[in-house]
C-alpha cells in the first residue's frame, strides 16, 4: 500500500500541528503545576513567619519572667541575709539585673525579627516564582502554538507547490 506524496505531506502537516498543540498543553500544565507548588510554599512561609513572630514574643516574655524570678530570688536572699535593700549597692544590683533583662529581650526581639523577615522574604520569593511560572507557561503556550501555525503554513505552501508541480509535470 502506497500513498502519494501529497497525501503524506498533508498527514504530516496535521501531525505537526497536533504535536505542537499537545506540547503547548503539556507545557502550560507544567507551568500551572509549578505555580501551584510555589504558591503553596509561599503560604507555608507566611505561616512560618507568623509562628516565628509568636515564638519571638513568647521568648521575650519567658526572658522577662525568668529575669523577674532571678531578681526576686536575689532580693529575697539579700533581705534574708540582712542587707539593706534600699542601700545604693542593692539598688545598683537591681538596676544591673534590669538592664541585662532588657538587653536579652532586645536580642531576642532582633533575632526573632530577623527570622520573621527571612520567612517573609522566602514567601515573596515563592510568589515571584509563581508569577514567573505562569508567565513562562503563557510564553511557551504562544511559542508552541506559533510553531504549530508556522508548521501548518510551511506545510501548506509545500503541498500547494507539490500539487502545482504535479499538475505541470509532463504526462
């Protein structure tokens, strides 16, 4: 069984267009999947940032409570030992303890803030990846469809030329 060249060229034309369409749909599907994964990751990073902010606040509270307990224990110990709690050295020691507690709370707040910022930046990066995946999917879709259209036009031109050559061929 043999086919004439024009029939084969016509079949090839439609196979090429079909392949371009399948490629376009596959690439768009992949881009949509990548965008969905990036969005899910962004949402997870948002939740991480929220949890880190809560943890930083809790850590600051824990430090304040711990320092208050230590300060109370020192004051009680000094009072039990007969120290005058209103004396200058006792007041200076309490002030020093307060400053240490404030310093520790500031450090914890800064560290927690940095962790929150990192998680927020990661979320923003994932959102940018999502946008880029969608954009690249659209570009690829148009590229594949354009290639299919180009293939269709080229094949049509070749088929038309082959038909003219066949009609003009000596018999």
